[in-house]
């Protein structure tokens, strides 16, 4: 009886719960109930097995943290019927377009409910029209300023919609690769384009395929197979060696098949960026060649110079091989010509991850579980850094609990071999720049990450002073996710980043590169800026579950895009040197005093 929805994956179940929570929020339901759906969604997403396969076994469901009796019954109904009662009820009352509105900055659930009650309008175009007509400002607790903010939010949303987070794009590419690699005669399947360059968001997927099967003039079997990929909603174009389609969720995929002798030239071409390619082609012309997606060819006699691999294309152009992350036409071609491309940081250079949460606040695993997972990844060290009390919904720590937590971390550390465990904290920077815990407790810590989690809307000057005060105070080691941006959802807060970086450099406060794919904060551009100003970087995952530790690689890719080397990143240091770097800000204060 549980086979009715065989296609129900964990992520589909999670999506239903997330949507339910969002719609409940619009309806004004009890926050604790709403939270239980979000927690269930997170739990389902983080599972290592397929829920649909075990859904019949209620006991097994109840073993999952965050899943109680009611939620287990919901899961069973979803697996059986494709949905569950509350979600259906909510979708009947509201409409799916309302969920899109929630993604717009300035439109929270309360505002959306207010607009719905007054006008029965709940779609993007409708709300935009109301705002332009000045009708939203007349609603209770609204005003012209809020209305302008909504319009700005809609504009911003249009700009980013149609793009996807790096990990989402990568997951789809991996699935497609697994799906196609079983085809006879396929040797290589590579995702090119912005995904290969590691851009923080990806527009569409550019997939290149080669192998003996692609040498055949009749590619129909391969293309016929491709269009059976699960989740395709629309075939946009189909040619002799190319097919484009749209997937559920809106992602577009362009697939091209290539003869092996052209694979390198095509990989070079479709990796981009466009600006890099323009410069590379100009260089080829100056050398008497033309470069196309098929080959590098000598103009004089039409001889084929290179094309099977990217390496031979770059070599023929008298350039060192340029890693995809650098191909943005930002000086990489000159550097490759002069053999001075940097030795970019790699995942294996990272010796520790020092931002993670546990069940003590809003994480989902224990101290011990996080330690075991970090050790398994081969790290030399790690840090537990839970939240402070200002983050009430995350059950943040006050002084007493923080001190107690440090004791427990140290206890767990003393029991764990093979990895050094630092006791840390992610302390909130309050609205005025004060830290959320007392100095004496902070100075107990091996490292202190300080982050902004509230009052994002302060005037730029106030926000700058707030951050400067936190940095100058002498208690913090790392400024966490420094701009506060959430990709595809909200921009970072407005402040004078240059001034903050200069202060950080002066006080030996490092800046975080938060590797979580929806943050990637600092971004590549800002990382470059930090390097120029002498600010050291720490790449962290901000893990809330052991399964998040692997997100480190997304951070490393951004660091590579910023030309960073291992020397620029503190958590490439051995444990002892890293620990010293985390306390350097204190020494500055002492010697300066
Ligand atoms: P995206 O998809 O917006 O995240 O960014 P890309 O870089 O993946 O761009 P996309 O998908 O339009 O094209 C993939 C690559 O193909 C691009 O990076 C460079 C190459 N390409 C596409 N169109 C052109 C073009 O008109 N001229 C040149 N030189 N290269 C192009
Ligand atoms: Ca693309
Ligand atoms: Ca494309
Ligand atoms: Zn944080």
C-alpha cells in the first residue's frame, strides 16, 4: 500500500513541509507548530536513507529526531497519496503564487495576509500593481516607505529569479551524469558553464558529452535517452547534437554531444566566461589561429592544432593551464602567460572547520557526533560554536549556559583522540555593537565568532559603527558571515565594508568565508578585497548537522575564484598556529594598552 508514490523523494516530502510552514505563517498559526514543520522538513532533508522506503514502519519514523506521532502520520499520508491534509487545506485557502511572494524582501507573512484580506490578491504582478497605485500604504501599519521597499524587493526578485544555488545545480548535474553514464559509448560527461567556474549562483546547466557514441552521425539513441531524464517538464530545442530542456523547479539544461577530438575545445568554449573567451580568441588570432568550439586551427593552412583536451588548447596558445574558477578575464590570461598564476587553495589544504552548531542551540547533532564527523573527514581540529541568547528562536546561550557548554566541549575534547576540539561561540553582535555575552565568558573561549543576526535594516553608518565597535572591542577572533547576504533571498546589509576590513586588519580579526551554499559570504569579490587589505580568511561550513561538513568545498571554490592561496586562509594552519591566530586580537589589545 506504500508503493503508490514511488517517486516521492525525501526532498519532495521536505518541500511539502516547508511550504506548509510558510502558508501556516501567512495564516498566523502558532509559531511552535510552524516550527515543528520546519524542523521535520530539515530532519527529512538530512536523512541518509529514502523515507518512502521505510514509511510503512511507524517505529522507524519515530526514531527520527524532530518526527513525532502526528508528523509520522503526515509522512505516511504523503508517501501514500502524494500530499497530506493540512497542506491541501492551506493550498485551497491560499494559492501557490503566495509562496512566491514570501521570497520577496519586504513581504513577510503578516503583510501578505494583510494584503490578501484587504484585496484578495496574492500574486506578484497583482501586488506590484497595488504598490504602484499607492494602495498598500493605506493598509494598517503600512506606509509609503514600506511600499517602496516592496517595489524594490520585487525588482530584486525578478533579477535573481531563474538562478539557482551552486549545490542545487551541482546535484542536478550529478544526477544527470549518473543517468547518462550507463549509456554505452559514453566516456565523459562534464558540466561546463558557470557551474564549472564555481560562480555563486548558476543560471542554466551546460552539459557536454563525449565518447565513441558521439562520433556516430546518428545520435538519436543518445538524445532519445536524454529526454527521458526524470523531471523534464518541457523540451525547448532538439537538434542533431544538442538538446535543451526545462526541469521541474525551472532549471534549464543544455546538453551537447561532441566528437572526442573536439571535446577540449568545446569544454573551453562552454566553460566561459564569455569575457575570458573573447580575450582568448583575440590572443589566438594574434598568433595566427582561430579558436572555435571544435578546434584551434591555423589560419594559413587550415591545420588543426589542438582540440581534444583543454590542456593542449591552452598550451598551444603559450599559456599555463588556467583553472576554470579564474576564467573571468580579470588578469588570469596575463598571469598564465607570465607563469605567475597563484597556487590556489584546495580542499585538502583545509585542516579544520571552526563554525558549527549542536543540539544545545539550533544544531541537530551532539558535540560528540560533530567531533566524530570532523575526525572522519580527516581534520586536525574543529570548533563547536553555538549561538548566544539574542537568537532566542535558536535557544541561544546566556553567560551561565555558555560557560557550562564550554565545560562540556572541553570534556568531550579530552575524551576524543585524533582531533583537537576548540571551544568557541558564535556570539551575536547586538544592535549597538555590544556583544551578547560578557567579556569574561568570551575570554574563556578558544575562539569567538561574532555575527549579526538582527536589526539588518540599520542605516549604513550605524551598521558600520556597530561592526567597528565589535571588532575594536578586543574579544572576537572572526567576523562571521560578514555581509549577511542570503543568496537568492536577500542582499547583505548596507555598511562601509572597506572601513570594516581596515579595522579587521588592524586588530587581527579574521573574516569568515561562510561556505554554506546559500551564503558564500564573503563573496569572491569581497575576498579579493580582503586579501588586498591584509585581512585573513577562515573558511567555515556553519554546519547544523554532520552532513553539512562537506559543504566546505563550496567555500574553497569561492576562495579560488578570489585567487586565494593557502597562506591567505588561517584554517590551513596546523592546530597550534591556528589557535594562536585566533587569540592574536587579544594580544593587540594588551600591547596597545
Ligand atoms: P549562467 O548560465 O548565466 O550562470 O552563466 P554561463 O557562464 O554558464 O553562461 P551560458 O550558459 O549562457 O553559456 C555558457 C558558456 O558558453 C559561457 O560561459 C561562454 C559560452 N558562450 C555562450 N554564448 C557565448 C557567446 O555568445 N560568445 C562566447 N564567446 N561564448 C559564449
Ligand atoms: Ca550556464
Ligand atoms: Ca547555457
Ligand atoms: Zn550565523
